[in-house]
């Protein structure tokens, strides 16, 4: 399984970057965001982390992007000033905890556009909702859409601008919180640079970006979206998901992105959240499969395939393992210790 992407070497003046003048014009962002530097200003740390974390979707070539370190004065809210290549920021946790893979699908890019936020501007807890919603829809032969997703949440953008959080609507939201306190992510960002072979994935024909690449000072506000604001297709998605009574396990659904047998694992998490959820999920999946077949829809996502690359070993499938890299273990441990503390076991 290909996981190591193109990573550029550090410039000779890496150590001198701390003396560069800070970038101005970002007073609209909260101080916490403007002052937060990244651990990945060091190439060695970024490269060590890349050696143990997949970032590209199954079946996609790895040369569509390059992952690059940031300078000592770069901040996650900074724009594209002076850069000749298009890029956006992402956090380490997007890949390691939330199992986001590149390129982003139309649903995900649509949500970012609807919210008018950059990838790293949406809080990781809210990213977990997005990931869980998408996998749940696919498991039920439903096409996930931005407004069907946003129906379940409100937003309250703040000034100065900070990370945008999705607020679950009481009695309507069907996903529980991924984490009560998502920690240790703010200093783990780096650049994702779009390469020539990746432009079709991230850019429109006119060269504009398919979603905001840089932080915006005006995220969209949503409050109590009504059913009358949804299309017929969006209503169907919402009405089906509203049939679930008990909260669905966001953490469990997100983990499915990194497992070999999606449906089996989803059913296991459904069972843990309540027998009613499991029975309903199984009946809905059967019903929606028959409906898709009758309508002749052969392209509806349904999670029949593994979400990760697999290889056969002794007649059984298991998740593909990364090849061992000599002399890299200490660096990986140091990245983990820096990001998660010395007591981290992961």
C-alpha cells in the first residue's frame, strides 16, 4: 500500500526562519489561531509521520499532491500570498484519527463550500460528524448530500474567527459526539500542495478551487433548517436517518474507514448502541438495496468493498501493513510524544 507521498527537503535557512517577520493582515482571526505554530516546520518530523500514516484513497495515485512542512511563521489561517502553487492546510488528526483520505469527495467539498470554511477551519469533532454521516449513508444505499447533513446541525460563527463547530440540534441529530474534548491537534498542521496530476480533483476548469483553500472570515450561519428547504432527495435521506431512535456511535462509524469489513463492523457498533438500532439498520439496508436494484442504480455506494487496501495472506484478507522503515522508529515516537505526550501508547 502506497503511503509515502512526495515531501520536499527543508531549505538551508530552516533554522533562520524564526527570525522572519510575522505575516500581517490576520487580525480577523482569534489570537489562539494566529499564534499557534506547527510542529511540522521540521521536515524530519513530517517525513517520520508520513511513513506510518496513509493519506491517499484506495486506488488513487499518490502523485496528485505533495505534503510539505510549514515555515516557522506560517499559521493555519494564512492565505496563499506569494505562493505559486495552490495548497491548503490539514491536521495530522484528519488522517490518523478521523481517517480522511485524499482527494476529497464531492459531498465533503460541498459541505465545506456550504459552510464557507477551509479544510482546517472546521473543528475536528465536526469533521467526525461529517465522516460518520457519509459512511452511514453509503451503508444504507443513500447518496450523502451537504444539505441533508447540515439539516441535523446549527452553526454559530464567532468573531474574531476561530474553528467552526457544528452544534447538534436537540432531538434531531442522530450522531453522538466523537470526543467531549478533542485535544492535541492545533499544532499538527502542514501544507497539502496540489500537483499537476491532481488539479482535476481539487480545481475547477477555470482554475478556481472546488472548496475554500484558505480560512475565511465569514463562515455560514445555519439555524433550525426546515424540511421545506431541502430537495426531494435530501428529504429522503433525512427521513430515513430520523427513523433511528437511539444515538448512533460516531467513533465506531469513523473507525470503519480503516477496516476491511465495513458492514460487519457497522453492525457490531449498531449492536453496542442498542438492539433497536441494529434491527432497524439491517431492515433499512435490505429495503434500500431492493429499491436501488429495482431502480437500476448500479452506482449507488453500498460499502460492499473494503475501505482500505487489502492483500491475501494464507487465504485470508487483512489490512495491508506498511513496510518497516529502518532507523525511523525513534523519530515516529518523538512525533507522537510531541503531539500526544510522553505517555501515549499510540
